[in-house]
C-alpha cells in the first residue's frame, strides 16, 4: 500500500544539486571540467568520452560517454545545451541509447569564484521519470544513488585538482 501511495504522490521530475569547494582558481577547475579525455579520472562510471562532431566544445556539439561494465548500454550521447567559459557547462542525454525510463536527463556544472581565490563547483542533475514503477524506484533508491554518485565524483574532481 505504501508503494502505491509513493507511486501516486511522487513527482515525475527529479532535481538535485551537489556542491564542492576546490582550493584552486576557477580557470584550473574549468580546464579540468572541459577536458573530456580526463573524465575517467574523476567520473567513476565513465571509461571514455569523445566529442562526436567537431574538435572543440560548444553548444550543439555531441558528447559520447562510454560507460563502465555495470551500465547496460555501451555508450550514451549528450548534447551540449549551455556553454559559458569559466561559468557553466550543461549537457542533456539524447539520441543513441537514451534511457527509456528517465527522460530529459540533464547534467549541469556551474562554477563560482570565491573571495579567497578558491572555486565552488555545483553539479545539478535533473530528469523526468516515466511510469508508475519508475517513480517508486526513483523515490526509494535511484535519486539517493545518483546523488551519492555525484558527490563522489565531485570529491574525485577536487582531489585530482588539489594534488596537481
């Protein structure tokens, strides 16, 4: 009965933000964020990322993410929807191997220069669940797992930058 109530009352849209302070200038953090070849060093489920169309990142370009073994897809693609130097980098899953149960899946990295010269980085993940069972699964398990995964990746990013 509780699961039915969760399925009925749970929102379709999920949104969460995780934040990390990195003891480094914003330009250093930005270079690490846009260095897609080094994503496997700080994104624990990513084996490799390639730019599918072109040689530089900008809005409208497509990133192809090759995932770790536990992912059922060999890869997924994301279109860069927002790109502002030293500020924000947003991409939304699209095209090949898009998850049929999580629509409008978007990841956004935002940077903020702090007064002491350090950088605050925030990652925001948003998506829409499709179906009653997916809403239940999302509320009980997935949202927390994705949030913890985002926190872990930000910590890996921080560590990789601060050890340089």
